[in-house]
C-alpha cells in the first residue's frame, strides 16, 4: 500500500511551491489577452510566393501598423492589429500584395469591437466563478450523508483551484516567453478542466464514502489511504487513455486548436495528481483537525469557534 | 442466457443497425446521405454579429418588434443575395448574429446586410432672391437636409421614402448602364406627383442612407414610377434594389464582430482532426486490450458502438460539428473509457476476493455506478455553464464544444451501463471463458 497520507506534507510542499511559482508568474506577467477580450483584428494569411517574417513586419509598419503582432503558424502568418473596418482590411491586403509582390490569401479573419470584448471578459469571469460555486454545492449535495459535507466540497474546490491556477500560470509564462494569447477557447479549456478536476475528485471521494460506510477502519486516515490506493489503478488508466487521445490531438490536430488542447493536457495531468495527492489528504487533515499540527502558529491565534 | 440479456442484445443490435443505416455510406458528404452539419470553422464562411441602436427606433414600436422587423428584412436581403443555408438570429435583446456559409464576397455582403437602405429625395435650396444655392468649391447645387415632403391622401404631411415603394429592380439603361427602376404604391405615387410637379425643371437629389446617389433634373411630372442612375456596377445596382425591396432597417446596426474562415482552412482542420482521432483511438484501444485483455476487447466493441451511435446522433438532430466540437468528441472517447475502467477495476477487485465471475460482473457494475453517476454530473455542470457563456457573445465554437461534450459524456454513461454490461453478462453466462487471466486477474 502506498503511503499517501503519511507523506502528505511532501505532496503539499511540492504543490505549494508550484502554485507559488504560478501565482508569481501570473502577477508578474499577467495573461496575454487575445482579441476576444480586448477587441481588435486578427488574421491568418497565406503568401504565394512565401515571404519572410521580417519583410512582412516591415511592410506592416510601412502601411501604418507598426504595433502589429506577427507570428509564424506552420506555413502561414498570424497577425494581430487594432480593430479595422472592412474597407481598411481591403486596403491592408492590397497594400501587402503590392508591397511584397505576392498573392495574399485570408485563411481566417476575426474582428471584434472592444465593446463586446469587455463583456466577454466579464462573462468569462462570471462563468468560472459560477462553475466553482456550482461544483461546491453539487459535491456537498452528493456527499450529504457524510458528516460535514461542505468540508468534502471545499477540499474538492481547493484541488480545483490548484488545477486551474497551474493551467492559468503556465499560460501566463507562455504569454511572456512565446506571446501565447488567451482567448474564448482558453476559457472553454479552463471550464473543461474544472469539470474534469472535480470528476476525478468525486471518484476518489466516492470510494472514501463507501469505505467509511463499510467501516473498514476506525482511523479515517487509514480509510482514506486505502481508498486512494484502491482507486489508483483507475485514476492512472483513465488518465492514460485520455492522455492518448489528447496527445494525438496536440501532435496531429493542427495549429488552430493547439493551445486549447495544451490547456486541456495540463489540466488533465494536474487534475489526476490533485485528486489523489491533494483532495484526499486535505480531507484527512480537516476531518481530524490536524491543521494545528501542520501549522503550529495557528494555535497562537485566538479561538473563534 | 437469461431472457433479459437477449432482449438487451436485440436492443443493442437494433440500435447499432439504425445508427449504421443513418451514417452509411461514409463517402457521400462526410457520413450518411445528409452528411454531418459542419460549423463555419470547418466548411468556411462568415459570421457577423451586429448590435442594434434601439434608442433610434420609432417610439410607437417595442424593442422586440423593431428587432423582429430588422431580422426579417435581413433575412430577405440574404435570401436574395443567394447564400446557401444562412442563419439569422436575434441574440439577447439588441444583437443579431448572421452566419453565411461559403460566402465568397464578404465585403459586398457586409454592405448589403448592415446598411440601413433608407431612400429619400431632397430638394434644391434657393436663396432669398430665388437663385439656387451653389457650393463654391464643387460648383454643384446644394440640397436641403430634410427629405422632400408632400400632403398624403389622408391630408397629413409625409416624407416620401422607400417605404412607399411597391417594387424596385435592377435594369440596364443603354446610356447609363445598370440602373435601379422602381414603382410606387398608390400613396407613394400621390406624393411623388406633387414633389415632381413643384420641382419641374429643377434638380431633385436621390439619397440613400444620407449619401447622394444622383441629382437628375425633373423633366416631367411623374407619379407611379421612376429610376435611379448612379454609375453602378451590376452587383451594386442589384444590391441596392435588394435593399430597397426589403425595406429600410428599423434601427441602425453596428458590426461588432466579424469572423471569416476560408474553406481551405476548414478542410485542413477536418483532415488533421481525423488523423488525430484515428491515432488517438488506436492507442487507446491497444492500451485497453493490453491491460484488460478480454475485458478490453469488450470495451473496444462497446466503444465502437458508442462512436457509431454518437455520429448518428450528430447526423440525426442535427448537431453542428465545429473544430472544438471534434476535440470534444475525441475527449469524450477518453471519458467514455473511464466508465469502463471504473467497472473493470471493480470487477477485478471482486474477482481477487474470490467471487464467481457472474457475481463479480454484477458487483462491479453496482459498485461503480455511484462513482460514474456522480463524477459525470460535474462535467454536465461545466458543459451547461459553457453553453450559456458561448451564447452570450455568439461564440458558436464554445457552444459546439459544450454541446458535443455533453452528448458524448451522456452517451458514454449509457454505453458503459447498457452495452458493456450486456456483453459481459453474455460472455460470463456462456461460460466460454473462465480463465481469470483472460480478465487480467492473477490470483
């Protein structure tokens, strides 16, 4: 049997270090918001004959788009500029065609007014918050026969926040080093990770619930530890099978959904880890009131309850 | 073999047959005779999101009425424009989302759809001595800022606008090239006669959306018909006639989001997704076979049925497939395996504790069920919230993902509980395989 509970400090320490790194990168770098949240125009352009990134950047500057972000995406170029009208877009394309002596194809184009972008950003925030609260309420309900079901819910939410922070933190770092932007699809990935993270935690909790009801051990720590061991094979196998399909999508699915799939992948790995090494051990600490042993300074605080 | 299992088996075979019948032949239009409904990101096209300025509507109509009228008029314009399967929907209280699959000339479509299309006439201005006012820089006569009015049949003063048109159409004048010819209804003719009479031998300017199109000299008093010249191209004349026929939009529209995807990019996305799905699926099935042996084989069969039925559901309803939707389909395969894994792990535990095969199958399902149920509900909650979020800003990609994942996870629960269980009961009941190692268990 693996000693999940006995080594819990190490798991917590590991997670705490990762989370702190993520929070610091998030605070320092912020996420690179895409046009879904700021407004603007983005296009994926193909050039025949092909042009160099530097040429394209120079030509864009010459046409008055010196602030343009230019990225290579497979054989094409992704450019992002301020919001432009359909007429300005036509002028830009014909300007590029004459300036670079090439034929330009617009593979995709997206123009979003800042008005709706602000609303989208707000709604995205609301959606993630509602999701977290809905999960808490749902778990409290699903585990209503356990003493203090809100403890179970809260532990699942802590694991969830852990996973979301890691995904968001990685994208803050990616935004800094590789200009990776977050868009509406990123929010979709985050919400999917929310669902997946809690999904895993519920499977683990379900086993704890069952073993507790059967009374396999008077010690809750032992109950949780054997539950975690019993669900380990399932957690690993489900993660591996899902990993198979996600990796295939990441490697062969094309540039359009590349970062969306990457966010799912990070969430999947973190979600599997946190359901075993964070949610379960946390529940033990809370149920047994071990907070003070782990954090001795807590006992110096005045008692409130 | 118990009767119950036979019934279930017949049900499963019937379901599979029905699903296969609906998605075959695979080669025509991507699965089945009608084909899957593809989103704009896969088949190419444009999505436009407009916001209506409701503060400028006529006070006598409600917001909803004004929006409904605008949607109807855009519908008419788009139908006349000739896009296959366009969708035009109101979104929230003041937004309209328009999807134009396969549209080639988006700039032309934008002018046609988003511009109000208000036709009006303006009279020349005269100074106190009765001479026409001339713009000193251009040398052109100056026209009033208000539309020309006349007394209607009911005795009220009315502005003559496009709303009194009976019909407008593109015509070709031998000298002017493409023009728009129009006919007034009886009220329009009554007003037009008075206006042409008092402007005889003067210029009368024709304005569309506050832009002067032309200013011909009125050569005769005319009532029921007229024409608009303006050095149009054939397309421009056709589009203006189309706009005038549909009627002026009741409120001005502002384009707040435009998304165009080229059909070649969509085709590329489909090709790559199919490759990715194929590779992912093969890896997943190999893993299941290697780890769970006979149970893995059962899982492969039920996943096969899962895939066929899922595609049939997509074709039947039809659910629009988008690129994120394909990602959700592939992801749901991973989740579909989860239910099987949960059940198999339970079964193996039961077998290790020396239960009989039959008892292990039943106990495995009964014990795994609460975990399957409770855990998938969390994915459902996330999907519902995503579906709402996608609807707030016309993000069909987000909606496509949420809907697909929801359907996929729901079907995966059904597959695990009905199909996998029936197969396992039949195999165990037949006593063909009793060697526990075939179930991946070593005692």
